[in-house]
């Protein structure tokens, strides 16, 4: 595949200065960082890639305008597929000679790319892959998002304590590392709290007919259905469940977080819950500043994946400054891993000894066309 070197200022109209006000003088460029982005720009999770890149573009444009750091950006489409994610990482490292990788989104794809980055001693930081195994590859792999152990456990507690659920069904995407990780963490916590898992069924990514799985679930009459998949399947699943007369509340993880969830789910989507990294309703000034800038740039509401992409670039820029603008893999990886108390749009980010981010999550309730804030959960 021919590589795409992004001229981000040209791609997105992100002129944020006020007409008639002189722009501040740019600082002298102290370092140039070549960043390779691996995201799904096509395939089943393309919405995640597009949203994450929109946040990336906003951050890169701001940083390059400030002038102290110059970020050269290279994008490869992983096509929502692990093999393509691995090929994308190889291309960015060996041909484009990037200093650092950011990506991917889906955990299966990041798990495919991470060993390549580790072997090449090129840091890879994922903004959104939550599977616990992602960072176990080695010291060059890190993330700025919470992990599935926290996400699944938080949703199990919410189901048992807030929704008073005593019986849960689980429907898992058996082709997804992400979904299987969330299956395990929810199940463990829900059972420890005293809840019962009445049935577990599975499907494969890209499936569109869930009548067999939903029939099995309906016979067991659960209070809630834990469905930790991606929006592309979950929207259809929830719509079909309503048609079949299933009354249980669906629960999910951040894989639900896309506008397509509401178009696919239709009226059935109302009244369910999922965990996410960000809420546009958060009153924190940093969040509201981002929400306004995103609205100005893209003329639409900021999604959670965009906030993660935005934070990933700023965490990386902060690490680059702290390592003295050095681009060698060991020094840059150490600076990323040493991130402590970074105040991002998605929360205060501290990378722990396992190179995972310690940070809060939010639980959102689905409405007809969007999700609204329900509660924040701290680690």
C-alpha cells in the first residue's frame, strides 16, 4: 500500500485564532518527531479510526502551530484486521522510519503490531486498546487508556449495585481479544458480588443475525445482558432483541462508543449502559475547552475516541520534551513510561509499572441519538 504522509493542517480546517488578533510568535523548533499512526480507516471499526484521527489532527495542528515541536505524521490503515495492523507497523518502522507508533484501536490489532514494535525497539503507545495482554509484550509498549480488568469490573458492580441485577447473560465476540477480556473480568466480579451468570453465548465479528444467541438468552430470563463487543454488531443485536421481546438491559464497554450504534439500534437503543473514557457533559474546564475546539473544527459533537487521540498526541509530546527531544527508542520509551499526573481531556493519566494508565472511566446511558453521563468511576 502506498503510504500517506499527512499534511494535517491542509486536511483539517483548524484555524483557531480570532480574526484581527495577532497570533503569538512561534517558539523556535527544538525537535522533530516522526509519528506513525496505525488506525482502522476502513473495515468494521472504521468509525473508531476516523474519530481517533480527528482528535490526532486537532492536537498535531495545535502543537505544530506552537512551534516548539514539529510532528511529522504518517498514517497507515489497518483495515480493522490484525494481519494488516502488523503489516502497517512494519511499513511505518522499516520504510517511513518513524520514531514512535500510536495505535491501534482494537486490541486484536494492537496485539498484532506490538511485537513488531518491541523487536524494533520503537515505542508503541495505544490510545484505546484495553485488553490486559497488550502491554505485556515488553517495555516499548504502553497505553493511555484504562484496561479491561477495570472496565469489566466497574460495569459488573454497576449492574449488581445500581441496577440491582442478580442474573446476567453474557454474549461475547469470540474473535475479539477485547471482547473476551471483558467477558472474563465482568464474570469474575459479578459472581464475587453474588450474581449469577445464567448463560454464555458467542458470535463472530461481522455477524449480523443474532437470533440463535438471543433465543438462548431469552429462555434464561436475565436481568442484564453483558455484551462487550463493537458498535457494528451491538446495534443490530439490541434491535433484534427488542423485536424478540427481550426485556433485559444491555451493558457494554467502550467498543459501543460510535454514532453508528444509534442508527443501527434504532428506537431499541434507548435505556442501556456502557463504559467510556470521556463524556462531553463533563464540566471540567479542560474537557469543555476540547469540546468547543472540536465543535469549531468539525461542526459536530466530540466523541470519546477523538478525545483519546487528542490526549495520546499530547502525552507523546510531553514525553518528547522531557527526554530532551531525543528520538532514540529507549529514551523515548522511558519518557513515555514515566508519565505521571498528566492532565488530559480523558482524565489525569499516570502510566504504572506495567505501562497501563491509571485513570477513571465514565458510565453512559444510551438515548435515542447519543449517550448521556450517568456516573464516574475512579480506579
